[in-house]
């Protein structure tokens, strides 16, 4: 039987990590909401490391929501494909903006295929469109056998 824990509220539905909880950026903060998404990776034995220099800036809810969706996409891909031992999340203030980096030491892939292949990177492409519309940028770097890094930068004005 075993006891149900709060971690079970995050499930992989069709390989996409989904938090059954309503998003609460106010009390959990963006990092807290994203951290909840890592539960299925942690359960599988992936070490999740956070690198969040303390900066205490307010992230507008629309930006927080977009960064959360980007993190969910990157973490879902890591969960489905990477077989990573370690995954690092970084959330940091940059010049007039905020940057989220999700990197892993997993299997990696040919990033050229991810942006043009018919069945690859569809979610990443949709996420990139949304980020670009918000004035931000997305960079995906991956090499077979050497892991993947997804960097999303959003302006804060």
C-alpha cells in the first residue's frame, strides 16, 4: 500500500510532467513551483541541483507563467529522453531580465534535428514562439552523449 505523499500530485501524463496542484507563484515562488515538477525525476534517481543566487526581484505573473511552462517543457523532455544522472536548474537575474537554465548530463541529441525534424522538439518550438513573442530568447544546446541545456531569457522592465 504505502502512504500517499504530496509528490504523487505531480504525474507524467503522456510523458509531460503535470502538477495537479493549482499554481501558486505567490506562496511557493517560481522556483518552488518548478521544483515540484522535478519530483518524478527525483523518484527515478536523478539528482536535481538548484543554483539560484539570492536576488529577491519580483517576477510579473505573466513572466513567471512563461518561465514555468518553459521549465515544464525542458523537464518533461529530460524525463522522457535524457536518462540523466544530474539535472541543474538555474534561475538568475541578468541585465534587465531573468534567465532560466535547465541542463542535464543525459543522452543528449543532435540539436539541428530538434528544430527542424518533424517529430522532434515540437513542444520546444511552441515554447520558443511564446518566449519570442514576449521579447525573450530561447537557446537549446545539445550534443549526443553529452547532455542538453535549455536557456530561456525574458526581459523584465
